[in-house]
C-alpha cells in the first residue's frame, strides 16, 4: 500500500507561500495521514504496522529526516536563508519567499513545534533533501536511530549536496549515501514529460543532454525498493 499526501498550501494548484516556509508542517501531515489510515475500519487492518516506511524528495527529503528524529534549528535555517543561503530560497515555485522570513506568525509558530519523530515509521528514504544548513550540531540528529538512505544529485542547484545531502550524511554517519554523478540536477526526480510540456516548463522537465531521466528514475526506484525490502523484511 502506498499513501501520498496533499500538503496544505504546498501543491501546484494550491499555493500559500507562508505555508512553504513552515518546515514543521510537512512531517505533521505525514503523521496525520498515518494515523488517519490506521483508524480507517476498511484500511487500518490491512496495514502491517511493523513495516511502515517513508520516502520523500526535496522538502519532502527533509521531512523524512525530521520524521526519523532530526530536529531543525529554525533560527539557524532562517539566518542562513537571509544571508549566504538566499539563493537556495529563490525557487521557481514560490518567488519572493525571503521576505516572509520575518513574518511574526511564522516566528511565533517556530517556537512551539511539537516533536516530529514518528516511531511508527521503521525505514526512511530521503531524495535530494533540503534544509541541511539548519543542522549544525550532532545533538540535532541524536534521535535518528532508524535506517536512513540518502540520495543526492551532484549538480543539484536547488538543494546543493554540499549543504544538504552530503551534509546530512556526515552528521548521520550510520546513514547510507549515494550521489548521482555528473549533470544530474534537482528536478530530475519529477515525472518524464512530452515535448510540449518540456517547452512550457523547461526548468522542471528538461535535463542536461547527458542525463537520461528515465534511467535515473529506474536507478533510484531500484535503490528504494531494495532498501525497503531489506529494512522492512519484505
């Protein structure tokens, strides 16, 4: 069984920029979804609670690591975004996010974030995770005890591996890490597209000529399936 969530304010047709800069909301969404499914009379009994895994990409990659037990230093992340990391918040989906970092409701909300670790999840697969710069101390990842696999892309300009995927792996040495080499960028993980869509939205659907998106998908799919089969003993 596979469950996907519609993150409030964070979807293509439903964009609320302020919601995008609340990193704690996405892990809470996942935990809410798990609880809801387990409580459904026609679905809950079908779920083996000993074998729940989670996977995510980009902001979702961070979400997975947070659910594993990592604790973001929001003030650190906020300061990074406002200074040397400003470029990392200049994403095509949400232009002008930097100006929202001083929003009073955002700052107030960051002071009352509940624990995000979800012990019901037994294995974690994180693809091109973001927000790595919000983790600067080993203590922030001390609660990450479950198996974690991290995938990075060498030419990722949205979530550069130096401050994200590689950085997470260095902080969490028990994690497994694989980096896609060459000109593989951030959005390679999105769906393949027909030529008309590539022309309409090239930043999301057009890769460097040396990159075969289909082959990348097959590679990461294989890694994820192998990881979950091993860790969840399927």
